[in-house]
C-alpha cells in the first residue's frame, strides 16, 4: 500500500508540472488581440497594446 501511494504521489506531481501554464513573450508591434474563443475565426473582444 505504501509503495502504490508513493507512486501515485509522484505521478500526480509530474502531471501538475506537465499541464501547468507556460509563460510566452509577445513581440508583435501592433499588440495582442484578445478573442472570445481560442481560434482565429472567433470575435476579437479587446487588444493589449505595448
């Protein structure tokens, strides 16, 4: 039981690292469009200017 619990904890820790958010840099001169959904055909709801 201890061994299976240990492996379960290790797997859960690994999963949280692989599915966590990542940081990206945006270098577009005209800013970053904020869209309603995560595809190019969705409506633009805002813009982050630099």
